[in-house]
C-alpha cells in the first residue's frame, strides 16, 4: 500500500506529532510512478486551463515548467517564449528556456537564453551550471571551468558543481585540482562515490 502525500498533516495526525531527526525525511511508504505520471498530466491540464484564463507571464512560465517535467520540450519552448513576450525581464522563463534548448541539444539558443537570464539575475547558480554544461559539450573546458567556479562561489554546497569542476580540471590535465574537486563533491554528497574513483 503506497502512502505518498503532498502535505505532512496526514502523517502528523496518524503518527501523533514530529520527532527531531538528523536525516531529512519527506515521504513515507512506496512511491507509485504511474500515479506520479498521472499527477504530472493533471498539473499540465490545470496549467493549460489557467494559461487560457489568465494570460499572464507567470501562468505561461508555470505551464512551460510543467511541459518540461512531462518532457514535452517543443510545447515548453513555445510556452516559455510566450511568457517572455509578456515579461521579458522574468529571468526564470529565460533560464527554463535555456534548459529546454540544452535538452533538445540546441546549444547556441541555450547559451543565448541563459546569458539573458544571467543579465537579469547574475546571482542564480544554476545558470552558471548550465552554461558550464554547454561549454563542456562544445569542448571548451577552460570556459566551462570558470562557469563552475562561479556556480560554486554562489552555491558552495552544490556537490554537482564540484563534480563538473573536477571533470574540467581532468580534461585540462590538472590531476591534483581534479582530485580536490572530486573529493569535495564526495564530501558534500557521498553518493558521488559511485561515480568517482579517487586513486
């Protein structure tokens, strides 16, 4: 019997309060992937209805994000562009548009969208992570390196940025720096041990 919920209230009622733990816990029970897929489709339909009724940048942004979750990238791109038409200084739509272009391997448009997001909000670390991914894909490790360094400056506890930084250093033949970056990634997120073998 799966018991996944959107809110903690039912758990508090059933189990009688909360206890302090050193481990973050959100869901209990088994997660049903089919129900999750159905929920995502339901949210998409709600988003489509809202976008038809409200016609504002935020409703199109939310719908575009839901299309991304549902892997409907052409629809996401079209919808995020509509959000941008209505409010061209909403960095989140530019950011998600860049992500969609990465997911469809349109790296030039991805870079353009992410650079626009960066102009609007240069303090959002995921922008730099995604720019770094673009530069890695284009075999530009030096440029990617600076992107991941900026991401780490903005979000020093992001293990993924240290992992990508390590890949850049490794590509550049800087083994000592790569080792240090990979070690930090593992320190921040021990699951990286499965992907990184330090010797």
